């Protein structure tokens, strides 16, 4: 019989090995149950061209509030499949589907040891058993077992508004269609996302800036006084030769408590080949609606 630690390592390998792309979203399943931003590429495809993206990530997520009735303590591996096709010179269609697994994981001790090394002690991680699932939000839901999840199917368009020598301005609109309804996993409600994309390319330097708004219906298990029906997302991405990095901001639909704090995150990466890159994401305070750390391998077709 396979031991728990061996099984956990197998799951990590399965998620991290066949990786094919890069996502700009902030990993935090509770917030992503309302809406998510899977967009990997912001440039327009040439007429008649298409591309396929597989985005595989692995995150450690840990937070709890003062009353201990909101807990996000688990590890999360996910795969997002993206396909884009150019129909006209200034019109691309795109489709995304996201799946993943929430489970206890194996990274707790590694993170605790790192926190001790930098003088943070266990940083609150001694409150719950290591490598277990503790996923709770007041009386709305409570999970303590591993689970596979499926996010909404997203269909959208990308169009060019301005085509300059070094600068492009694009517009994106997409509709999220839920495939399941489960509190904390998927609200079961559709969402609409729109965004403006500013792209600069000059020799080996590239800078992208994305600004999105997402609008959705409040699920039945939340009161309208607790959550808003919208959130916003910002991504500043820069690359020079083989090195890239960026800054992420995402607001939150929650109105009160620790979950009302927005997410801030930075990431750094290196392009190994024209198709394969590696990246790591790290949180910035207040750290209540963001993963502790996220790793990605990036491969583009």
C-alpha cells in the first residue's frame, strides 16, 4: 500500500511534469469560486493561426481569521486548458477549462522550516495538523477531505483596438459558464469579465499591463450584505530576454473580515527554451486572500 507521503509526492509530479503554460491569476479557490482570470497571452494571433495552452500550477494556501471560523489550509494543484483561434485579423476567439485537486499536501514542514530560518517561528502553522485539509467558511461550508474540482468553462473574444509600431491596445471579453455548484468551489452562477490590455514590444524588452473587471451573481449561500457582485484584477508583466516577472493585484467580493483584504503578489521566472519556462509566485501582505507560495512550469504551443 502506498504511504501518504509517497502518494502526495506522486500527485505533485503528475501536476508539475507535463506542464504547458502560464497563468496570471492569484491562486485562492474561495475567491476563484466566484470568477477567475486564466488568460495567458495578450497578443493577437495572426489570421488563421491558433495556439494551445496547458497551465499547471501548485500552491500552498494557509490562512485563518481571529475567530477560527474561516480557515483555508490545504495544497492546491490545478490544470487550465486554453485554446485560441484567429478568425479575423483583429478578432480571436478563446476557450478555457480549469480542473484541480485540493488535498493535504507535503509542503507544510518545508514552509515552517523556512519561516524559522528567517525568524518567523511557525507563523501560526502549529494551529492545525500538518498536511491535512482544513477548508471552512463559517456556517457556509466545511471540508476536511481531498477533492477534485472543476471550474467554469470560459468562452471569450480578444480584439485589437490600436495597432502601433511598438504599442498595441487590445480588449478582451469573456463569459464564465459553471459546470458544477459547490460552496467554496464554484458558485454555480455565470460571470462576465472584460478587460483592457496594453502591450509594449521593443527589441528584447516586453511589457504588458492588464486591467479587468469581473461581474457575477451572488450565490444563494451568501447574503448580499456579505459579498459584492464584482471584483477587479490587475497584472503588470515585464520580460527582458529570458527573464520575466510581474506584479498582481486582485480585489475581493467579500465586504468584511480578513477576506475583505485584496491580494497582492509578485512573481519571477526564467524562459528555459522558446516553449518552456519556470516561475514562482510569492505573497505580499496582508496575505489573507492569496496563496503562501505558487510554483509553475510554463510551456507554450
